[in-house]
C-alpha cells in the first residue's frame, strides 16, 4: 500500500500491484508506474492503483512499518499523474 497523509490529517492509501499486462486498458490507465521500484524497496516493477483509494482518519492507522519510500522523482511524477 502507498500511504499518503493529507494536510487535513486524513490518510489515503492506494494498493500497489505487480499485475499490469493482463489488465484491461481502462484499468491500466489508472495505474501509476513506479519507475524507481527497486530504490523504493520493492522486489519488482510495481504500479499504484490510483483508482482505488481508501481514506480514513490518522487515528485508525496502525504502525506496521514501511517497506520503503518512493523516490523524489516518482513522487513528482505521481503528483503530475494525478493532475493530468
């Protein structure tokens, strides 16, 4: 899961998947490609499913430990992806 903390204190999470090629084009269009997947701590090419966000308050987030973090390059590209 990609976890994003909004300025209002809410948390948004997005599933991360390695499944892409077999998905319909409409679903592929909402997937953000993590270019620097290895640097982010992922084992293989991965995609953020931006079409399925989950939003909840910060108090409901349990500390589970992060696998990794997106690089600054991917963070910038993700913001651009959301604003197209």
